[in-house]
C-alpha cells in the first residue's frame, strides 16, 4: 500500500496511572539528544549531564507514596522547578529551529521530538500538582492527565488531519463532551475531560459514542438492576444496539421512570456505569448486553 493509504496507530494517554507518574528524565533526555545531535551546543539551554543531575533517580518521581501524601512528591523541589524551565526552553528551541531540524532530519523525527517535549512538560506539571496539598488536588491531577491527552490528540490531528478522520478509543469519562464526574470514597470529583476539551475546540467535527454494558460474569459483573439504564436496555429483545443519544433520551423520558446510576461494580474496579443523566454529552450509545 502507498503510505497515504495506510492506517496509522497512536497512543494518546499520558504516562501515568492512579498509582503514580513517570519520571520526566527519559523524555527530557530524548529531546535534548535530538537537539544536541542537530544543533550547535550554544543553542541549547542544558546538557544531558545537567538533566540527569537535576532529575536524579527515576524512582524519586514514581514513588507511589506521593499519590496520597503531597510531601512525598519531588514535584515542588528546586530541581523540579529548574527542570520545568529547561523543558520550556528546550521546547522553544525545538520550535524555533524547526525549519532547520526538519530539513536536516525529517518531519517524523521532529514530530517524535515534539512528543518528548510535550511529555516532559506534562509530567513536570503533573508532579508539581502532586506536591500541592490543596483540597482540589485529586481533581486537578485528573484534569491534567486529560490535558496531556488533549495535547497529544491535537498533535495527531495536525499530523493526520489531511489524510482523513481520526478514530479515538478510550473510557467514557475521558471522551464524553461534558464535565466528568467521579465519586471516589468521600471525594466528589469533577474535571474537564479530553472529550470536553477537544469537543469545545473542534465543535461539530468531534463526535463521541459512549458504551454501556449489561453483564460480564467472567469479570464478576452480574446483570444490572431494572431501574438502571443498563437494566432497561438489557430488557430489550436484541443483545446489541446502537442508539442516537437524542432518540434514546426521548424514549427513556416517555417511560416516565426515574433511572438511577448503577452501583454494582466489577471486583477489579475497571467498570464505570454510564450515567443516564449525561446521555446528552454523547452523540450515540453502543450497548452490549453480555460479554
């Protein structure tokens, strides 16, 4: 196949999870190495040795204790603050010298270096928020992860937009157009998801299909209660459906039933129900009764 006819696959999530976030050192080192290989040393704000010294061991950054205790995070240290400035300066050099760099390497090589620049900046921003003990700390961390997703997706759209549409796969809470909500223990969390960010920027060029699941017995998720969205859909004659959100919302309102959010969960905590009151934040709903 010609290159223009091939499918391209990308990841757009940030290098982090609930248990912690990666060190920015690998991304910064890769960015610095690309610039150092192709530019005069006088144009660079830092050497690889400087970055290694400031970053220290990667384990300092991925310390799982920092998720629950801001004082365990290195994100507010003098070294981290210096690295944030260096990351910004390195990214500025990458963009300012892009004509020379693309001509001497390739668009693909420059694009990958830009990925490293985004990753380093996003991780340092995230670690700084981890070190903050404010009341909205967890919600801010969730929002910053989606900011990194949005940055990555925008870069993908810029690169691939002329070749056709981009299909993105992710969790409903990340892709829906409205404000995401999550009850975690005693915390009631809200943040703007990547879908809401990209949806606001692209308008009707962004469409999202949310998914709803009836039961997955092999994962410990049993049949839903009848007063939930999943319970209503499970009672339909077919096992799979694709609905327009507006049509589904209208049909549910005619039933005059007060649907509640599903509260049962799979033991691995990987399942989140679809909120019946947020159907308008998607363009359609894919329902599968059993998996």
